[in-house]
C-alpha cells in the first residue's frame, strides 16, 4: 500500500484546496473552492471536433500510488496528464509546460493552498489546441497554479504536466473502468447497461454524494485524484473511530458494505459540506457511469 500520509495532501491540493480570495481586497478574486465560471463550456471559445459516436476511448495508466494518468496533446506536444474528477476545472497545466509552449499566463488575483497550508498563485491562459483521445479542441482555457503540479509530481514520484478535470469529463456521458484502464466518453449517450445502484450528486461543481457511515448520514466527495478513501479526523471521532485508519459500514445509493478509510485532517472539505473523500480504492470495484447533465452516478457490477 502506498504511503498515504503523502497522498492525502496531494488529493486535497487538486480536489478541493483550489482558491482563496486575495487578502489585499483588490482585483478580481475567486471564492474559496469555487472555480471561475467566466468561460462556460469545457470546449473553450474556439472550434471543437466532436468525439466519435461509438465513444472516445481514453486509455489510462494507474500509477503505483493508484492515481490515473493518460497522455494528451497540448499544442501538439504529447504530455502526461492526471485524470482528476476532483478538479472542477476542465484543464490545468504546469507552469513549466506553459513556459515551454509559450502559453501566456495572466494572474487571476486568486491564491491556491495545498493541504499543508503552503500557497501558490493562480494563473489562466489559452492553449491553441488540446487533444484528449480522439477529441481535438481549439482555443482552450487552461489553469496553472504556480509550482503546483511540479510539487505534486515530486511528492508522488510520477512526473506529469497536465490535469484532465471533471469540468471536461462532465461534458460527456463518461464510463470509468479501472480494471480495463479506460475512460470512455460518449457525445450522444452511453450504451445501456444493467445498473446495480445509483446515487445523486448534490453539489453544483463537485461530485458530492450523500452516504451513511456507520448508519449516520454524511457527505463525501467522489474523486479519482485520491487513490484511497479519506475521512476527516473530527468526523471519524464523532463516529467513534480512532487511529490512522478505520473500517466503517458505507452506505451509498442503498448499497451497504464495509469500507476502509484513512483518517486524517481534511477539515478543508467542510467548506463544501463534505467530511471525506471516496477515492480510487472504492471506484475500482465497479464500472462507473457518469451521465452528462444527470447529476447522478451509476455503479455497475463487472
């Protein structure tokens, strides 16, 4: 099992420790944990080629830490990108990549924070093109946190220069299959399949879902950017759990089964009404379908 003490700050960095308003009171700022909505569609302001009707199959690689990566093209350069459903923005790139490709960045006036409290400035720019699988997009807004992806790469031991976020994936009917190492994106509806159970998403930007933990109602964030599931220390204590990890009866969409959680301080999630993260260790048990615009997640038996 990976060293989860290093993983949790990474998951929070991309999933929820997005931005906080600048303290000087001037300029345009982003609200805590809320991305800018000034550009709208994940496809950017230019033209886009639609994915094929049979689905755009994005091949995934699962790192030793359990994180999902794929290769995308940014301005015709092939780069490694993490697939992070906890990031509500469509795309992020490293400052290193932006400099190498000559992508001009503009400060947003907002500051992001890692879970350890370290801060980084937020920037925005436009890539002339991005290709995900067979889907090519033109004139695409990209986000950059100063030194953010570079720092994360060092922590997890996997170099990467980009993030494919939920803001992009949510534009499609998406089928995530950890076992097959694929994320398939459908523009006109995914094939029908027998659903084992479903759960409603109740947050505008994040995949926050109602659950029961030990029979008690709580809310968690579903996040591929977290390889393990995490429960906040205070929330664990309120449920009578202690120690660095705990096993609880997890109820999701009426489906109940024991599940292990790493217990750490993730109180920052309280700003979006959640007490923890349901990570890749749970998602890998299922084929998971995210219908576009449905605010629902379907879980299918393999």
